C-alpha cells in the first residue's frame, strides 16, 4: 500500500510554491495526477488552500527535497516515523456523518458539470444512492431550495484523482459506444445563489 503525506493537496500547494520540484515528482509524492498538480500551479483548482509544510510537519527533510530538485527522475521519500495516510483501497466509499449533508451539493455539481457520469459512477464517487441522485436531478429533494452545486473535492467527499478517473472512464465508455459526449449546459443557474442586494 502506497504511503501518502498528511493533507496531500495542501502539501502539493506548498511544494509548488516553495520548491523547484517537477509536477511529476510532486504528483507522485502526493498521490495525484501531474495534470492536477499543474492545474493547482495554474490556479485552476485548490483556491484558498493554504500550503501544508511537510518539513515542519516531519514528512520530508530539506535534504530530500534538495536531492530531488537536482534530479528530476528522483522520487521523494516520506519520513517513515510519521503517522502516514494510507491510500484508500477499492471498495464502497464511506462518507463521515458530518459531511453527509454536503452530498446533495456535490451531486448537483457533478450532474451540472459532468453530465457524462452515469448514476452508478456518481454513487461510487460520493457514497450516495441512485434515489438521492434522482431527487436532486428532478428537484424533488427535501432540501432543494438550499442545494448549491459545490465541488465534491473541495468539500471533502472525494479526491480529485478519483473524480478525474471517473470522468475519464465515463468519457471513454461513451466514445467506445459511439455516443456524443454531453457538455455542461450553457445556463448554470438551476441552483444559483440569489443576487446580493447590498441591503444586508
């Protein structure tokens, strides 16, 4: 089982900002895809995430970073005495109770932005049910007035790596079947926040 650093995305943010490591080296160390690391560097994802210092938190040494900066083929090695995070094995996803109220927001985001995902793929990603997905889609969910599409990665319901893999698999599945890849609608106001009037 591969060992990941604590707070992988925040660690990637810190490594991008503070080191000369390649995107591939950072991706390998943090359990991410190089394109995801590049998107963080370009400011496309991970908005507002504060970098997590792996040196101060005893996950890496400066010597190890320097060694890998000098050789782009070298791989960062996490300090073994840490309390590492283990990469999740395949299987049903468990969603903590505290985050379950966020799932309709995550479902709405996926339905809006990734229409190529099947209900089963959304179930697997977010640990939800087809019934809940149908209710969010048809606006029959009990909390529909308060549902706002939010990136499930940002709210901790799934990893960016898992989301990327699911979207890629869904796209390939449709391409193999000769079907057109559906695009997100031009109008994304189904669950839009009301405009602020300035009278608050």
